[in-house]
C-alpha cells in the first residue's frame, strides 16, 4: 500500500470514530432526557438546611443543627418566588414539635385570686374616752375580747371638775333662773354626762361622786387602755369596741388588674382554718393609690359575720369574680411572640407554609388571650415552636402581615446603584443607590438583605438594577426582592472605515 493510501485510510478511520462518538453521545443524551421527562420528577437544584436557608449543599446530608437537609426543586416556590412565606416540610415540623390551634370566639373571665386579712369594720367601731380628768375607781370589763351590749356599764369615774359642775347645776336649779340652769346643764353635757344622769341628780337634789360610763354600742372589747385605779384625762383612749357582725377584709390586687375591679362585685373567701366553707361578700371600696414598692392597689371587701367566726387578723384566700367578656376572638396565650414594640403570631397557612402576623391583644384569662386586631375567626396559629419559625422568618426577611387578608400591599420601589460591598453567603449587600422618590430617599449608601441566591454572579463595583420592598415589621427593614446586573458601557476605540 502506498503512503498516500495509508494517510487516506487513517483520515477516514478518524472521521468514522468521531462521528460514531457524536452519535452515541447524542443518543445517550436523548435517552436520559426522555427518562427524566417520563418519570415526571423535578430536577433538584440543591439541598438546604430546614431552619437556615443560608446553609446549602450540592448533596443530601445533615445541617449544622443536626437536621436532614431538604431538597429545593427547579420551579419550586421555595426558591424565592414567594418572599412573604416560610416553608417547612412535614418531617421537620414533626421534629421541632409544631402544634397548631385555631383563633375562635370564646367567653373569657377575668377572675382574680389574691389573699387578704380580716379586720374590724371601722363603720361599726367605737372609742370610749373621757371628757374630764379623773380616776377609774371601778372597772366592770377586765380584759380585751369580752363581749358587751349597748348600755352595759364599763367603769365608774371620779372626777373633781365633774362633781363641781353638778353642784353648780343644782345651785342654778334652786335659784330657778332659766339662763343659769341652761348654762350649767350644758356644761354637764360637755363633761360627758347623759341627759338621764342629769335628770337623776336634779330629781335627787344631790351630786354624785362617781359617774358611770356605759357602752355606746354592741361589740367586742378590742383594746383596753386603762386599769382599775388609773388616772385618765381627755385624749386617752380607754377602750375600743368593735361590732363584728360584719367585717372588712383588706386585700391587694396587681396594678394591671385594678381596672377589672368594681364596687359591688361579688367575692368568695376561704379560710385555711375552716376548709370547705365559702363566705360570699362584695367589693366595698377600691383605694385610689398604688403601693409603689409592690405595684399593687388595695381593695376593701365586706363580709357578713353573724356567727362571729371571722376574727380580726385572720388570713383569707380571695377569689374576685369580674364581669365576663363574651364572644371575643381568642387564642392560646403561648402562641404570642412578645417584643419590646409589638406582639405577633405565626400563621399556619397549610401545605407547610407559615407567615408572621402582627396582632393587638386585649384581656388574658386562664391561658387564653383576646385578639383585638390582626386575626380572623378560624385562622390557624402556631402554639408551639413558633419562636423557631419566627427566627427562620427573620433570616429570610419574610414580610410581616400587618392586618387580615384584605389589607393593602407593602410599598415597593426600583432604583439603580453600584455595589460597594457584599457578603454573598449571608445575603447582605451595600449599594450606593440613586434617589428613590417612592420612599422619599436621597442618593446614599445603604445596607440591604436578600436571598443569597440573588447575589450569585455579582461583584463589588457592578452597576445593578434593584427592586426593593419595605418589610412590614417594627424595624423598618428593606429587602431586595430582585437584582440585575447592568451591562458595562463599552467605548468605541476605532473609527469605521
């Protein structure tokens, strides 16, 4: 075979091999494509951590928190088409213990449980005193705690001024001058003698050395300030009588509960000394001041005590029944996420979708809380693990729903700018942007957050077109929902011929 024939054969063989390889490759590719289409399975773009969308991997495995990575499919909304939702698959919800309950109408009761101490009713308390100095010569009541009746003798008093006033009165009676009689009788009354006692000395015509003092009312001797033979004078309390047929109970409620209490409300009381028995009374008075140290308000309660069982200084447990609120929209109190500026909940929208929503709360009672604004009857809220989902929403820059579904949309705007700095893995970028009329902003440099996926292919110094959205949260954050690199301007270095 000649040299030229050998070269021609080699060329033909190489061409045949190349063509066969190309055909085989095309056939294989077509076969693989047909298999994917026929199976109906979506293409997996990458794997990510369920609670940290910034952690991504090309292969399945475990997240830094020890959870199984979840796939993100081509065309899936989780890829960023809906930036106002957090998506968590069912297995992850089960692992973190997500529980859901409905917002529904209910009747809430503001019951207040507190403690108090029994004390005598000041309206039924009397103080026994003298109006002239003297000596107690005979004491008929020997000790505190004794029960006396109205008109019962308490003690006999010897008073030199009182004896002199009696003599003056009798002298005026003997003279018969009406003005003198009136003046002398008025002095005896001022010194503590009753009309009956004055009438007796007038009838007898003789003054009395000892004047007897009687109980002004029924009651119990709660204080005895002088003994037999003691010298007494005006201003010194000798005895105190308390009628215990009804008593007061001094209780305290927290400052936040004070507006719930109204005069006349029914109250139940129990004593540890007599378990099983319940006393029923009512709120008598609400004091107008607050205890600055304990942040409490004092409340006075009134109870009937016909059998005298309730005694001053007894310790009591109080239950106040305030008016119920009927038909209010309520959720479990544990569903609330309270911050320094607002309160929010996590809505469960179904199919693994969650969204934070701002709410305004009212009264709380027995583990339930009234919702004044922000929810609709029948909406589902997360009552367990909501803080984990809220943390995920914060990482994603998820939009906070400010009101139920008929609310207006959040403000959006577009602008041009130049990238000054960027942290792609964390979804953080600083842009020197042009003025934004929709927000009333001048041209300035500003930090933004976005999905890390949006920052791929960008670099510091690139001119970009961005779409911004104001997040409906308390911090006034703005997120970039779309960012596009603008082509660089090229200079015409040559002239056309």
